[in-house]
């Protein structure tokens, strides 16, 4: 190849290669921006899909009430009807006298198929610090037709929890507060 041919080739090919490399770089940068945009769009679509997806197993509150005469085998128990609740506990000794309270069911909320709360307006109380006219609840869990764990809510000092209004009760006696309000479930109650 002559010097002139080499010179002409360098003049024509070298700028073209340089332009192609710039073109490739620009194309890669543009593709990167497009890929990033597509990734963001795909992520947003995924979030919308997950946020709007209806869980087939999602529980619907039916206002279930675990009706029955529930006994723990040691003399304590609950008599729960469609409209009222009675809790009773025998005297164990002079330090633990018999306890009893009754109330009208104001609201029943089932948190899942076997867990929920019965909110009651207290009508009577003996040897237990609950005030007639105020509201408390009974939590239940692991419910079956013949067995359930039932518990009254207590504060960290193990005193019964009561509130003044139904609205306060609805805001306090929630699924998120069960572990705070129930310190001991025991072995459960049977019908």
C-alpha cells in the first residue's frame, strides 16, 4: 500500500471508527437511560399489582361470638350467650375470694377464624375491680366448637382494664394489643 493510499485510508476510516465508538457510547448511555426507566416502570407496576391484589385467605369480620358454657376444669369459667357474658371464679383462699362479673355484649370482632374479642358493657362486678357502666372485653383464641382459650385484659400490674366508652374500647381492644393485655392464656376452656 502506498503512502498516499495509507493516508487516504486513515483519513476515511479513522474518523469513521471514532464516530462509531462515540455512537456506540451514546447508544449505550441512551439504552442505559431507557433500561432504567423501564426498570422503574416495571417496579411501579409490580407495587400497584401487589398493593391491589386481593388475598383469597383474607379474613372478613363476621361478629362471631363463641357462645357456650366454658369451664377451665378448676371451677372458673365463662357463660357466653348471644347478648351477655358472665365470668366466674371460685374462692381459692382468703387472699383470692370468689370473683364474678357480668356484662352485655356491645360488639364482637373476630380477628381470624379462631381469634377475636367480645367487648362488653359491665353490668355487675363482685371482688374484681370493674365498674358497672364501663367497658372491658374478653379475648379468645384457638377456638373450636369444644375448646377455646379465653382471657380478660389486664394492665402490667395485672389489674383489669376498663374504659369509659364503646369507642375507646374499640380502639383499645384490638388484635395488636392482645399480647399486651393477656399475660397468661392457661390451658383453655372446654364446653
